[in-house]
C-alpha cells in the first residue's frame, strides 16, 4: 500500500506514538496516507480510537517481528 509519509515510532512508549502521529498527519493533505511503524503494543487500540475520533480512516494494520504497521488515511 502506498503511503505519502512514513513515521518511525519504534521504541517509543505511549503516548508518544499518538503524539508523533498527530503531528505527522497534520502535515498531510486530506486523502493522503500516513504509514506508521511502532513497537508499542498499546498502539493498536490507541491508533484505532484516535483515527476514528479524528475523522481519519485506519486502512490497514499488520504485525511482523514485533513491529506494528498502520496505514491511516487523513480525513
């Protein structure tokens, strides 16, 4: 899946992945996609809830070798 911007939030603990995601998505235009890499297990629930409450769309998420990857489309 193509992403406009990639955010590396690996090694950061809650709430930093959300803080960094909020800043990064603010730099995008509506409809663009942000790809986020994080190792924070809580990010799955946090990013899902944050995207929904902010009017963004969580397109996909996957986990591989302890790294969670999310694709969020700016609403």
